[in-house]
């Protein structure tokens, strides 16, 4: 009977760990889309490293970098399947994430001939996260690698036909999700 109870307790702890890890991954996507540096930082251990290819650095540097890079864009990081493996106080997560980055064209970002108008930069990527639970604290990211699968840019020649009476999302703490 004791083995069954121990096995049940162990399984419940694993389920709770996976749920907490999933929440961190979702909180980080929200923080990125809302440009919320505090929320972004809260997802990482103080000594964590984030590697996005064009950027590699600490949680503070990442929060500053990603908010700066995305300041001229509307983004939506949509999380797909998330696979999590837990081994004691260490876990590995792989999250699929198709993203949209909608922005006004600029010569430094687009190929010749696409420098004006609005563009949708659509990417498929995966986040490969190393999580740790330290000193019985919360599960947080210790290291993150962004693996890119594909990407393309298309002109966004049509705009949303709905007007000001609709609630629009924002990329700051004035977004309706904060209220």
C-alpha cells in the first residue's frame, strides 16, 4: 500500500510541476507581447541565459533587448504543444510557437521592393527551456534556446475592418488583460 501511495504522490508532484512550468512559459509569452519587462524577468532565475540567435544574454538584458526590438511591432506569440520532462528539481520543456510580427516596412528589415506599407513577419519556432526549482522555490527558466524552423514576410495589404468601438489590445500595461 505504501508503494502505491508514494507512486501516487510522486505522480501528483510531477503534474503540479508541469502545470507550474507551463504557466511560466505562458507568462513569458504574455510579457513579451505586452512589452512588460517585469513580467518577462519574473520567468527566469537571476543567473539565467536566453539565446535567441541574434541575442544571447541575461534575463535583464533579454527583457531590455526584446522590448526594444519589438517596440515598432504588434506581436502575437501563440503557444502550441508543450512537452515537459521533469527529473527531480530540473526539467526540460519544448514549446512550439508560431508568431506574427506586424510592422510598418523599413529598409533595414525588408528586401528591396517591400520597404513601405505594413508587413506580417510570420515565424515558426520552438523554445527549448531548461527549468530549475531551487531551494523549494518556484520553477523558473535557467536557460532558453530559441530554435527557428521557418519564417516568411508578406505584405499586410488589408487592415482590420472594425472600428474604435471594438476593444483593441495594447503592447503595455494599459492592455485590457491588466484590468
